[in-house]
C-alpha cells in the first residue's frame, strides 16, 4: 500500500536528525476499503482553533478520513508541537482514520514551526507545565467528538502519553489509548499510574524505545485484558511518537505493530 506522506518541511527534518531524545524526569492491517476510497479524503490539513477549559485558544490540524472510521487525537511530547505528527497523520488519514493534531501549552517550536498554543499561554502569563496541558487535551477530546462524531482514540507522546493514560482511564469520550513512551513522572502531581493501570479497562497500545521497556513494564499489570498491547522494538527504537517519523531508523517495525492494533480497533469501535 502506498501512503500519502505530506507536509514535512526541511526545517522539521533537520531538527529531527539533530535533536536529542527527550528524557522526562523520569491479521495485519491492510485497510483495503480505505485505500480504494482514498481519493475521497483531503490529503491536506485543515487549520482549526478552539478554546481550552480556561478559554486559552488551542491550535490544531484536522485531517478528514472515512466518516465511519474512528478519530485519533494526536498529542505531542515536551518542547514540540503538532508538527511532530506531520507525515504520521497523513499515513493514518490515508488508512481511513480521522486525525486531529494539537498544540498543547506545554511544548515549543520544531525548527521554524511555532507552537501557537504555547505562545499564547506565555503571552497571557499562564503556566505551561506538563499537568497544565491536561485541560488542552480534554478540550480537544470534546472538539474531536463534535467535529467527527466517531469513537475517539487518544494518542500521546512522552509526557502527553502519560496524561493520555490518566485521562483515558476516566474520560468517557476516550475509547482506546495509544501511548508512546509513558512514565510515572507525574506521580507527585497526579498519583502513581501503577494502581490506575491495574484497573484500566479500555484497549491500549503502549510502546517505547527498547531501553525504556523495563520501566514501562513496571507500570503495567502482568495480566492484561483483551486488546491491551505492549510493544517493545527489536532494535533500539526511539522515545515518543518520533519513532514513526519518515525514514526513521527502525520505524517500520513500529508501524507494523501500530497498524495491527488499529486494525483490531476498527473491528471493536466501528
């Protein structure tokens, strides 16, 4: 299957090659129907804004897919912005998924691409710690539900993948979670993830770099429910959703795993 991979700027690729990995304190998918219908989907992102819980304006890119497919809300890692998902969102869109990538207030520029939500928060003298972004993600879930009215998969990267698990455990809009490189580094603010994951009832896909695998495993119960998947790469892998960037070393083993999971989610959520 050929995937449309657009909107990746030269500055973004340069940044991807040079930026060090963020280390916070702490049936194979084919989508035949989506591929045959792919010309019906816009392969460019629609820019959108909507208010957070405290009325701060959030910037987003919206990628329309198959109207009967789930919506994936894509949340970036620290010091990044929605452009972390350039290329990733288009590939998911080409497979039929509706996608929304947001700028959270805890983030920053990628090369010359600004995090507009962060800039607004700084201008208003609002806090921009990891936990402050939770309200942005919760507001984006409401926007996703209204915009596409399909089941929502919450996808996070690094700190936002940790927030995705906290939010996903309780938020009724979230039907499944994708979590790239979570950790228990928000325990002081929100309590440990360990007891939350003991009773986590929804489907999830959790992954990380290989070196992070042992720490991720420590967050999770030994006995998992149906459609709760933990993927550790054979190679060294990468921290966060950057594992899926275009031409990323070892990226295709992540893609194979996440596409298999998303294929299962189509059967569960459609």
